[in-house]
């Protein structure tokens, strides 16, 4: 499906200069500079470029949470639905953007992001089944035989489940590759291996950032999409964003593997088009390490095999760890910084970065161009942490 291009207003009508890149005397300039080369930063850069804005994405080369993610697009089963109506609506809005964006990414990059629809959550004990009965707004409540009709290889111990037909998944590593190519093909710029060490954004004039190598980059707006690694670039209260480590593994697909995303109380399983079944994930708050723990990985595998016994014969392809950027209330931080209107936050998406990338990028585009600001992002302002007394 092709993604229709919107009619573009003139640069003067937006108050910005489109496609403006220039540099001299060790100074690089761009209309918008995005710090962070994960899915949030790249999606924001690409959608800005499609809107006619000169966008530069800075990728430091540090491991991105995107590459460690499973790629689920499942607001119906996420805790975000319990964290306020604004985040629930924002999540659904972002999910609704994914089908067209996946098609547009394929058109602009030649990379298929492995977009798939349908997420099944299953219950293996009475407690889990009772929870489904109590709260089944996130999908269609299924009886045992209906679950097994969807996933015949699932353990016959299953008691019931929920199925969300519109939820789905992508392969986040492919998404990141596709976004980088699409960004460049649509006129944006991607600078790799540069670490930003300071952001200076006064009331007048352009914002300036400094790189570890001594370069200066000027921009009309600076978007901070650095995940959990803030490195002193913002004035957010200490502890507003913090790391939650997650571990996962990939098994080779065998006969009797799941045919779609399946979530259980012990593990989730995401079959990918390349023959992997991604199994995740652990949660360890405050851990910055990227090592994996054998016992925790073994527990994930056992959880997967308890659901699909055929996976006991599946080879392990890889195991890894990543750092999720969480916040104290579980909601992202999106919108302008109180101390500098030229600085825009787009971070703190916890385990929903891939899901929320489209809606977040739309909000960034709106903040930069002044067109169609999403009223939902008021709930995600950084100012709320002062009210929460974060320390």
C-alpha cells in the first residue's frame, strides 16, 4: 500500500527554511538537529524531511534500545493502558499510523520492516484467566478451543486467551535500517559516530550543540531523543528518566513454533520473517550493563517451551541485553523544554518506543512547524516531574 504524500506548505508559511544545510569554519548548521539515532530520533528526522524541513540526526554509535526491542505494537496488552487515558489514546493513535508508515518506509527505502498484525495473550492458570475475564477491553476474549484454533501447537494446558487483531509487530532492527535509508532518500542527513556533550539554547538566536570532537552544530530546534542516556544534556530533574535493563534471546523457528505474537505469563514470543522467534524479556531497574545472565535467559527459554513444547528442539541463535528508558510514571516525555523553547524532548518511552515512534514523531513535526500540535502531549510534559517531586 502506497502512502500518499501530503501537500506541503511553503517554507515561509511555516516560519522555517526548508532543506537548509550549510557549514563553514567547523560549524555545521541545520534547521532541526535530532540527538539520538534510535527509532524515535530516526522516525522524527524522516517525517520532518518528508514535511520539507532540513533535519539532521546525530547517532553517537552507542547501543540503541531499538536494536534490543522485540518490536511489539500492542497497546491492548501493555501497561500503558493503566497509566492514564492520554497515554492509552496516544498509543492507539500511534498504532494506527504503523500500517501506512511501514508501506511508505518500504517504498522509500526498499526495506520490508516485517509488519505483522495480530497478538494473542494466553492464560495457563486460573488467576491469569480470571484477569482476562475482569479486563478484556484490550482484545477479543477467547475460550480454550478458540485459542487452540489460532495456535494449534500451543500447550493443551491453555485455559483461554485474548486476541487483538489490530495489534502487531515489526522487526525493529529492520525498521532502523529502513528509517536511516528513507531519511537520506527524502533529503535528511545522518551523522554517525558523533557524541554530543553540550546543548546551548538561549531565548534568541539558534541553538548550539558541541560534539566530543570539538565541532559546533547550530540548529533552529534541537530534539533530544537519547533514550536513557541523557549525559547532562538536559535540565530534567534527577531520576526523571532511568534505565531498565531487559534481556532476550532468539530461537530458530521449527515446526510447531508460534505463528504470531503470543504472550504468556512467563515470556512473550515474536516470530520474525527471517526465521527467528524472539523470546523476552527480563526487567532489571537501574542496571546499565549489557551483559546477559544465564539463569534469566534460561528462565525465558523455559517459559517459551512451556507454551510451545516444539521449541525445546529449537537452536538458540543469539541472546542480548538492552537498556529501556523509563520514567517514574511510565509515560514518555514529549514536548518543549521549559528553560529553552528551541529544545524539544522525545524520550522516556520505556518498553513502547517502537509502538510510540510514529505519534511521537508527529508531535515533534508539529512542534517544529507549528502545524497541528497534538493536545495529548500536554500530559507528557517534562513539567510534571516537578509536580511529582522527582529527586
